[in-house]
């Protein structure tokens, strides 16, 4: 099932309007830890760039960067802002040949597709042998809590969200020739809760140990075949 385009097209600038600087900073530091654990090399494609919250960080870490989003408006805006190539496409139907992308980075994208595991498989398909995937997504463990937050209107996002576990990510990657190299996480508890931010600042440094119970999980994998 393809991701419905209208919601993301209509969301437009609200992505940036709704973003919380604390959440963005936590995800920036999460990827920084992953890059330290498994250093980037060569170029990369960012899948699900949104409004470009992490694009500049990714641009600094790779030799060159391209971006892709299902929203043409967002991909064009980020492409123009950072002076890099951009595509508008569904993460479930990437417009690239097998083994043609050197590295992939993706933050909080696959859960918004109709099938997150298929989205990861598609990333693995286009990845070159020896290439790496750096990916983060919400933890399936927290799905009921996150959905309740949406029902209570604590969260503004209203579209489809499908969550996966570290085990599921590892399984689909291995089935598609990608070996798991590193796991990490951020947000031990939802950052929207009172006093949560001070706790999260302390616990995020242990993200690689707390990944099974954290709200957002992350993996690094390398294609072996």
C-alpha cells in the first residue's frame, strides 16, 4: 500500500511549525552518536527529509547528500535551501536501480508508510554492497501510549502511523542482505510529559543500552551482498 500523498502535501509548512526544538536536538544527537559508532563515508540519500530538520547535519557528515520526500513541495524546498538534488517519491517505490545508492539516512519516516518493513526492504534493495543505512523510527512498544496521545490531542499529527520493533528491523534487514552493526535510541519517556525533558537529557546518553524500552529506536546496518 502506497503512502497517501494528500496529507503530506497539505501539511506543508506545518511540519516545521509543529516541531519541538528539544525533540529535534535529541534526534540530532542520536544520529551524531550513530555516526561516531559507525563513521559515514561517501555520499548519502536522505529518505523522508520533511522540512529538513536534520538535513544540514547529514550534509556535514557525508561527502555529498541528496534528499527524497513523498511531498514534492517539501523535497523542492529542502533541495533549494541546501543546494542539493531532491526527488519526490514514495519510500515504498524508490525510483532507483538495485544497488545504486551509496548510503541511506532516514529519521522518523518509515512509520508513516503503509508498510514500514517493506520500506526498509526497499531501502536495502537500492543500497550498494558495503553501503550503510542509518535509520530511526518510533518503538512498537510505545505504540499504545503514542496513539493515546493523539486521541487526547497532546500530539498534533493525525495521519497513519505503524510502529516496528528493533527485532523486526533487524529481521527485515538481514532478510535483504543488510547486517545490523549498531543499535541506539532516544527519549526514554515521551518528551511531552511534565519534567520529562530533564530526565531524557540524562538517559539519552545510554541510548544504546536502553533501546528496547525507549520511545525512538535507531539502527545502523551495512549491506553484505
